DNA sequence: GAGTGGTCTAGACCACCCG
DNA sequence: GGGTGGTCTAGACCACTCG
C-alpha cells in the first residue's frame, strides 16, 4: 500500500526482482503481475502459474507470493479458486470507484479544472445533528466552511463542511485569511488524523428557492444530495458535510463488493 | 470469509481456541477479538496486546495472529501503527455499507417487508448500451425483467434488469411461469457465476409522466436513478439494471475507503 | 534501547477440484 | 492421484516510534 504509487507502472520483467532498493519483495511481485496484466502479457481470464511455480520463478517463498497476489485480489484484478488456480478477472473492474477522494482529487483524475470559492467561514455551536455525527457535546464549537464549487467553470456543488474546532482550530486558523480548501485533509493529517474512510448517505431532492438562487438553476431542478461523515484512521470523525450537487451535471459512481 | 457467519457472535474466551471443529485458527482468533470488541471487553481506542503476546496467548504463530487481525483491519475494526501497536477504532465504522446486497437482502436486514411484482418478462435484442455493459454482441439476446418493488407496501422502486440469455436462459426459464425474482443471484451462482461486485452510477432526476403513472407519484417528483452492472467472481457481467427509486422514500448509504 | 509492527523463509499438512 | 490453493509453524531480521 505504502509503496504502491512509487512503482506502479514500473517496467519489470518476471525474473528481475532483485531487492536492490528498499522495496519489499511482495510489492515488486504485485506490481510485476499488475504490469503484466495491464500489458496483456497475462490475458484476462487466464490462469496464473501456480503459487509454487511463482515462488520458484521469483525466487521467494510461497507466502510472499500470496502476499502479493492477495493485494491484487483486493483490487479486483485476480481471483482464486480453491483446488483450481488463480485467475485474471475479465474486464477487471478496478476498485477505484470505491476509493474515497475529495472533489479536487476526483476532478484532477478526470482532467477537469476544479475551483472553489468560499461563501462563509465561521465558528458556530454544533447543531444536534452535527454534534452526533462528529461525536461532540452540544455546546462544542465547529468550524463551518461553505463553498461553491465549479468544474470547468460550471457551478456544480454547494458544499457545507463542519469541522471540530477543538481538534483543528490552530491548523486552520494559522492559514487565514487565504485558506486553501483544496488541501483540507492534509491539515487533518498534520494533526495526526489521516483521513481513512467516509460514510455517505445519498438522496435525490429538488432545489428550493434559496439553493436555486445560489447555484443559478431553476427551483424544482433535481439535486443529488449527499450527507457525509469523514473518519480518520483511528475512527475519529473529522468532518461532516452537506453537499448539494446539480442533478444534471453530477453523477456518482461507486463499486460495491459482496 | 467463508466461515464468518458461522461463528460470528459465538462466545469464546481468549484462551479457548482449541481446534476441535474444522474452523481455522485465524478465524477463531478473529471472531474472538471481534466478540471482545463488541462486548466492550476491548475498549474502543484501546491498544491490543502485541502480536507476540497474542500469539503466545492463543498458542499460535505470529503469522496466524496477523491473518486474523488483517481481516478485522479490512472490516474497519482495527488499525495498525508501525512501531506502536494495533488499536481498536473508535466508533468502529463497519464495512456493511459498502457491501453489495440486493433489494430483498437489504430490506430483510432492516426489518422491512419487501415485495416485487413482475410487470414485464421478455427476451429481446440487447440495445447498444446494454450490450456494451454486458460484453455482448449487438444481436445477442437478453432477458428483460421489469419489476415494481414495494417496501412495507409502499411502492419505492421501478426496476429494469437485463440478463445475458446465452448464460442463464435455462436456469431462468425452468422456473417459469412462477419466477422468483428474489433469488435471481442464486441462479447465477448455480451456473458457476457467483455475484462478486457491482459498479453503479447514481443520479438525481425528475419523474416523467410515464414513470409517475406507474409509481403513483407526481410528474417532476425527485427520483434517485441508479444504473448498475453486476459482475461475477471472474469478472463476467451477469446483470445490468436501470433502477428508479422514489426520492422521498429511498436513500442510499455507502462507505468509501482511502 | 526496548518494544512494536513489516517482511520473509522453508518447510508442512490439509481441503478441494478434476480427469 | 496429481495439482491447486488454504492454513500454519517457528523462527529471523528490518523499520519505525517513543521515552
């Protein structure tokens, strides 16, 4: 996981996995296999060599091979059948759609120019709903950041974020007045709360007068509404958001596993 | 994974993991820990004993302990910090919301009475869109099943499913005329295509006249629209659906991981 | 430096699938 | 019966964190 991006798409032949650098063997094996699948050298639906063969070929123990292939199974690129073998999945549905990204990362991934303008920035008392989501007392403060977000200069989202004041006031206020919403999550990480997971509820709604005015759409237009709680590695909730997306400009794709 | 449901919630003390039954040791360890977390014996945020200690306590090797705890990390119940320890996550956001379920399983889980009535059942040529999703030729046949679905006697969803005729015609037609839509996925499994994953696109739309009439709602009412492709273990697409959900009656919750 | 998780080995036996 | 993945061992050394 840690090393994934470093050598993703690195070119390596099956036999060359000398541990010259500080990269774990199972990561090299994993990326070697990933590259062979991407290049078509290993065809979709094809059976891999057995774990024993791979171990011999890579010059490692079988457990190390399994550690590499297990990652690719999690990624949806391989699957195992007990007593039969390990296979490459067909149109290999990668797990990217179930990865947590923020608006800006997601836009960049798709070559879209994303922009956010801050409409409100205030410190308020948590509402019951927000306090519950963020595990705060009712009288605790939260930082409220309301932004309007554009993709390729089209307004697509009105975003209300609420952040525990107790945890992040310093790291956020030290950047004022030119606060950079794009890298909010890195502020969380800086305080020891790396973002790990989000739970989001999705609904279809209609735009009311107020929302319509702000987003320059018709009242009654379809809105994809999202309510999201973001959690850090240890399970601490770090952000709660209401998110109003233009129905005609925005769709959401997710991958679910059984 | 295979054994999970069998002994989930089984009561086991930390020291009692004799391999009397055919249950793998790492599953027993995993479920023992899971149970200790659920019961509060292991508090949230608390540090687990080290892997060496657990190995000694359970009388297994360290690798076996890791195999058990790794599963719980995937489930979001634990997290590791290199050089520090393994910890219980706080409000432990379990992964249930990112699990693929069908309408009926999902309803049962929440104690809702679900019902489906079949509106259409036909064999047609695949449209370009459907052929692309199901990896079929344009002239290939698909089975189209249109159903209206109720939760606690309220109409919530209009569901259009398309299934490759070539793969599943026998197993579906042998049940006619009383076809049981609830267990469609078990038919796929019977033919060697266990359902593994789904990719779904979610949009907010408005009900048009036709949809409004069928679902007994107003034209212009909000609709949560879902387009979903379901894949088997080996990556074969087995089902493509259009899904129109009443916006005021239906919401979707998903978990995303970073 | 002590304690922890991260990686890795070189075997072993079992359970499953298929011809 | 032969080949495969599933489980498991009893060690080893490294990398990281913290006091």
